[in-house]
C-alpha cells in the first residue's frame, strides 16, 4: 500500500479548505458606526465696552457755578442798558407817531441776534485756544462746555450771564447816549442786545429737562421763539459742525443746508491756512463726558 496518494489527497483537501476559507473571508465585511452627540454652541453676545468717561457732577455749592455780587452788578447794568434802548425806541415812536418801523427793526434785531450767536459760536468752537487774546477765556469755556454740557444747567443766573452783560454795557451804552432820538435804531439795538445778553440763558434752557423747565419756556421752545432742546442737541453730536445758533435757532436750517460755515472754513483754510477743529476727529478735549449718576458717583 502506497502512502503517497493519500498524502496528496490530504494536501489537496487542505488547499481546498484554504481556498474555501479565503473565499469565505472575502465575502463578509464588518461595518462599525459611532454616533457622537452634537452639543449646541452657546450664542455669544457681543461685548460692548462703554469708553465714555463718567465724571462726577459738580456740587450745587461749587464756587465756580455760583453768582457773586460782581456778577449780579454786571447783569443789572446790562439789563438797564437794554431797557434804556427799548425805552428810547418807545418814547421816540410816540413822539414821532410811528410804530411799524420800530417794531420791524426790533424783529430784525431779534433775527440778527440769532445769526450773530451762530457766527460767534462757530468761530470760538473751531478756532483759537485758551491763549488767544481777548477771546481765549470764551474759547476755553466753550470747549469745557462740549466736554460737560450739562454743567450750564447748574450755573446760577448771574454767573451764566455776567460776561455778555459786561460786553453789552460797554457796547450799547454809548449807542444809547448818541442815538436816543432815533426810535428805529433804538428798537433794533434794544432787541438785538437783549437777545444776545440772554442767549446764554436760552442756551441753558436748551440743555434742560422738559419736566424741570417753566411751562412758558417749553411753550416758547416748541413755538420756535427760543432754540429748542432737540435742535441744540444735534449740535452736541458728531460731527459737531451744525446748529450753532442759540437764540431762536431760526437760522440753523438755512446755514447748514447751504453749507455757509463750510464755505467760510474753506476760505480761511486756503487764504490763511487755518484748519477748523470740526475737520479733525473728535478727541477728549471735544467729546462729551457722561454725567455720573448718584449711584455711580464716588463718595
């Protein structure tokens, strides 16, 4: 009996099993899946940082806001000067039997005062500094007003008006003495000088809270006789180059729509090389500081 064929059969059978096993291995595949829970990303709110500095409001008894007897004396003198102009206009009208011309001249003086306040306000807002001769203190004061506009509402009456009252006294009193027989001239001078002297009070009311203002003042503001709170508020917003008039504000729309001050700025720049502050980005000397509330004020 031979062993070789049997061995060959066993090898052949093993090879057959190997092929069958290999074929079986190729026909079956295993798939593995994994599920990862998805977490919802939290919604991030934008971080808002208030860069407006808070300043402590001045105290009521702050000496810089209180009226002195010198202030009151100048305001009394200025008011007397204005009243003399108006009295001369009235008496002159009675003597000459004319009424329309003095009334119209008084209205013209009212319009002139508003326009003059705008031109002056534009000038000291945009040119010069505290060292400028004659106007330096006014320029510095108005720059301080832009940083803390609410301070004007805390000034006492004579403290707020005495500077303009002094100017009116020196300017108008000689005119009263010279032109007292001209009712038309006196009507214009009296109304214009009175509105200019009280323009700082009108300005203060424009920064006031409606609920704290006298009802008659609110009515005059709403009627457009005095500069309104909303109109003047636009002056204290970027780009800080509009609504300069502070008596009635009647000229503001015309001056801004026709770019009158922009034309003057271009002329001064090309002729004299003077660059207005309103052309530059506002800095800490120009922008408003927020008034700290009593709860956030330091002790």
